[in-house]
C-alpha cells in the first residue's frame, strides 16, 4: 500500500520549499508560540515603571493587528506547501536508480510505448520510466512543452487497465508536486478526471488522487475555478465517510489546501459549512479509541482555516466544536499525565506534537475577538481543565495562558468568573518556570486580573507573589514587566 514519506519540516522553514508527505507542517512549537505570544505595552514614567492601563483598547487593537499579520504570514507560507506520495515498495525496488533528465525524443518514445506497446508490461514499464524522469524539473518542462503530452497522459489515466491508470496518475502526481507554476497549470485538463475517481473503489487510488488535487488546488486559482462548479465540495463530503484512514488523512490535506485559498471566505467556506463536512470533521476529532492523530491534525487545520475566515463561527459552536475540542484536549493531556510509559508521551508530544497545540490554537481563534465564545468556555467549566495542561510543555503552557488572556481582557465580568479558584496558584507555579515566554504570558494575565478584578493584587501579595517575581528581575526580556507588575501590586 502506498504510504507518504515522513521527513518533518519545521514550520519556520523557507516558505518556497515544498514538503514531502505525510506531515507537511512538522513540529509547530516555533510558529505557534511566535504567532500567539502577546506583549503588553509598558512605559517608563516618573516614579517607576507602570503599565499603560489607560490604553487597554489600544493594546487590544495592537495585539490583534500583530497576530493577524503573523497568521497571514504563516498562511501564505502554508500555501506553497505540497505533499509527495510515493509507494514504499516501489522506492525500495528502484533504490539506486537515478532519475534521468529526458529530452523530447525520449519522452515521445515513452508515450508511444505506453499507448501502443504490444504487451501490458511494456506499456507499464514505459510509464514507470517516464514517472522517474518527471521527478526532475528539466524533464517536467520538456514534457509540458511537448504537444499532446498531457492529452496522452490523461488518455492513459482514463484507460480501462488498472496498472496503466495507476502509473499515469503517479506521473500526474509528480507534475503536481512541481514548484513551477507552468507545470501545475498544464495539469488542468486532468483535474476533472481526478475528481471523478474520488468515488472509485480503490482506497490507494483515491488517496493518490486526493494528494494530487491538494497539490494542484493550492497553487492554481484556475484549478479551483474549474473544480468548484464541478462539485469538489460534495465529492469531498462523500469521501469523508470512507473507512480508510489513509483516505481520510489525504482528504484532510486536500480540504485544508482548498480552505487556504484567498477566495475561500466568499466562494468556498460557505459551501463547506453548508455540507456535511463540519459534522464529520468534529466526529473525527472525538476522543476515544478510534481517534487517529494524523487524521485529527489534518481536520484541526481545516477547522482553523474556517474559524479564521469568520464566515459563520456560530454554526460551528452549535455543532459542538467547542465542547469536542475541550474534551479532546482533556483526553490527550490525561493520556500524557497518566502514563508510566515515557514512550506514549514521546509519541504524543514529539512524533505528533501538533495536535494539542493546534487544538489550543483553535481555542485562541475562537476566543480572541468573541465575548460569546469566552462565555461558552466559562459555561462549559473548561478553565480548570485548561489549567491542568500547564504542566504538559512550555509550548502548551503559552497557548493556555493566551486563551486565558483572551477571556480576561473582555473585562471585569469575565475576570470575576475566572476568580476565585485555582487560577492564582497556577499562575504562581508558572512564575517558577524558566521559560521567558511562559513567564511573560503569566505576567500579562496577572496584569489583566489586577486591572479588572478587585482583590487580585492583594491575594497575590498574600501568597508571596512578590518573591515569585524576584527571580525574574534581572532577565532582560522580562525585567520591565516584572517591575511594572510589582508597582501595580503594591500601589495599584
């Protein structure tokens, strides 16, 4: 069975680099923290350092602008991300075979043999040789310049011989992975057939078609313009009911590529929300023995792009997005904290490090600009479970604290719901961390609590909060905020 290649790529890698399947995003710690770290405005004034308490709205606007810019940069980085699906058995069999650069005459010979060879083995072998050559950009350029080449390949794709069909699809997949836009545009005549084959019976072939479509969709507006009226959204909605995990993961990839398009909020996301896709995505994110981390990560990305569009977030809430996500976070955190086997923690937080941060990232997007989402978070009693996640990792801690800041900045009524409870003791624990991102986010949350919740500063002093701050007084990135918070706690 063909399986994606799996070398990870850090999210802060060069944007123009295309990434082999199956994880195009790799560990997300770097960009998640970067995107969602928040910095409070501080000012040196007479009498010491003081926070700009009169500029709460200004602070809010500045933070939102910064996060929007960083999200846009990350989204644009992801737009050039592609997957390369290759059969492991074929890779092993062809080990040591160097991909050759072919000229027009050789390409024409391969196509003639594939069309008119006397034996099926001969025809299949010609396509295998062509596929290897198409791994080279020079051969790709020669191929698309050759008159009738794509038409011939599409003809082989639609043949009634399964092996020829599969090899033709693999050739198109190599072309779809190209970094050259002209090569991608040349594949346009094949897209409607790839879409048709999503309703086929071979899970391997469907998986290959999905990854190929995902590569083409993200690069070409012309491809998207052709596929939308041809019914790509209903086709994907039918695919999501597949029992095959490889198909579901490939589907999540293709859908996330579609949802990233610049025209998605107007032309794509309304259709997706109007289909059965959201309900099925949420079902696939339900915690339990059937949860597959690879599939869950893909659909967490899909939900992320939908939420960021702000098209109809209320619909996702009514369908249970917030409660599903909260239960999933609790389940994952509980699995890490309960296990005595370090291998499970390694699996969750290193091999699949993105699932828990992605869920928190989604919560951040839900709560950043919406008091109603913050109210839902409080009503579902998710604050204390979120606090339990502070012990999972520094990355997770920063994201949890960011979500809590989103709630606290909505004003006194929200801070009152956060207080009393375990929040203060949890924040005092985070001040013992050495990670400056975690401590900085804790300082911001404390500042919001001091501002909006009467008695928070006094309780902080009574529980030795000043002593907890002292260890960070000489840390360059933190000392201004530490001194300002000390002044606020002592003098209001």
